[in-house]
C-alpha cells in the first residue's frame, strides 16, 4: 500500500505526546506534576457557559455559514477596532475551529509548491508542519538570546530568498513570551514591504501580558502593512475556552475569501454553540479575564524568582503568554541513574520517569538547550513541581 509521502514528512507534536504520556500516568494513579499543557487551568467563565446553554435551548444547533455567524463577525470587527485600532468589514473576517485552522487555511490560500515562509526560532510547534502540509518550505530564522529571541533585520536578511512568500510573526511569543516593541514592528513592516511579503501575525496571547508591556498589532502601523497582514486570534487562551475550538482571522478580502472557500470543503462551519459562546466572551463582562491575567502574573513572578535563586538554573523571563523556557543545558553530558543526558528530549523523558514531572523539550520549538514549563497550573503544583526539578538537577554527577 502506497501512502502519502507528504503526510509521512509531518512530525508528531511533542507537546501533545508528552502531555498524553503524563495524563496516562495520572490515570494509572501516579502523582505527576504537569507543566506541559498550553491551556488555562481555569474553567470557562459562567457567563460564557450560560450563553452556550441558551443557544442550545433556542435551537441554535444547526449549520451556520461556513465562515461563521454574522453576529460574531461583527463582534470581532468591533474588537479589532477597540483593541487594535484596526478597521475591518465583515467580509474581511473568518471564524474557524481554532487558531490552528485559521493558520492552515492561510497557508493553503497563499502558498504554491516551493514557496518559503520565514519562521522565527523559537517557534510554535505546528508552524513548520502546517507550512509543509501546504507544499511550502519553512525557513528557520536564527534569533539571539540577547535580543530576547526576536527577529532583527540582520537575522531576517540572512534568511530571505527569491522564494520567500511570507513571514510569521508571533507576539507575545509561544514559547519565549517575548513581545515586539513598536520600533521592532516597524522594522519588520519595512522589511516585509521591501520584499513584498505577506505577514501572518499570530496574536493569540495578546491579552496575556505582564508588567508595563503593551501589545501592538503590526497591521495597525500603516496602510501598506494593513493590506499585507493576516491577523490570527482566538478565544482559547484569553477566555479559558480551548476545548470550544473557536479562532478567527482578519485580512485582505481576497485571502479571506480563499480561506472561506477552503474551509467550506474541509470542516465547514465552526460549532454553532461555540460561536454563540465566543460572542458572549468578546462582548460580555471581562472580569474573569482580568482575574486570570493577575493569577498568571503571580505565578510567573514566583517561578522566575525561584529559578533565579538557583545557581543551576536559568530561564527566559516571559513578558507575555504563560510559559517559561528553562535552560537545563548545564546537565548535558552528565549522568543520572547511570544514564547520560544529551538533549532536551532525553531530559524531558528522564525527569518524567524519575521525578514524575512533565515538561516540553525545547527541541520542539527549535531551542534544544531549554525545556518549556507552562504556568497555567496552580501555585501549589508549581511549587511542588519546582521542588522536584531542583531535586532532579541535584542528582547529576
């Protein structure tokens, strides 16, 4: 039997693999502390739950337009205007089954075989695979620690070629938590204009920002940038709605039209009930969002202080999202229980087996010196998990 060569080239998600293994261990009664999940540990706010119930009771359980209901599109248009100073019309908006499908739709809409897409290191694990599924080629842009692993003109110029079609921008970044300043975004915007690139701006963590940092959407910088940018967002992270599967995108009409056509032949419309729940998320009270951000900030501050106090550990201090990249390379080449640790995958496997702590290997994001810890879990579990990590680090010789 001959199967798809394209499908064979797709790497499985290490994030999902580690998380699944940790869940299986928990189901077997093992006390596992998981730093793996990329989702809030809070329940979906009550007002959003009630909106979904009302939608069911009202019989709003049938097919909707493939690109989403008009009420939610209008709410998204208003959200972009209020939060990002972006003016879209409803035919410039598509609603999909999560931000991931929005990205998949974009790549299928803009890429031809061999087209290259600039991908920053570190990157979210699915970017390269989605590009490859659309016959494109991910080109990894090496970014430096001293620049908080963000693009610079130097790093971009080294990666550009005649085949470059688009550039991915992710701010706040998963996994590093870095945020691009207005000045940095202007440089990227000018670079994209110089080489006539499509900008894919993943802004899914825009509400999860700490300290004095602010989020700026690159599409708001100029008319040119607005016309070449597709903005990706979702209700998943900000409103604790990961399982509801609602993402949305806005951009040039011709691209959104293609995305809608592709979606109509793949998944068709997003879940009707989830769309009405998302409508309430965007238009209803924001108190629960504010509460979650404060909790994430408290957890982040605690984790960073604990890590800084341990001479064997260091990390990238996040400005947004809810992840910390922990540098564990100090133990590479050393042994624990007779086994030598050489990379982040081996570290992740070993710490899960020995100390029952689930972390995501940094190699999944292009940074093998690190592992990713999510602080979308309780302070109690964070404290115990860090205790176990420190105990594990002390075992090396």
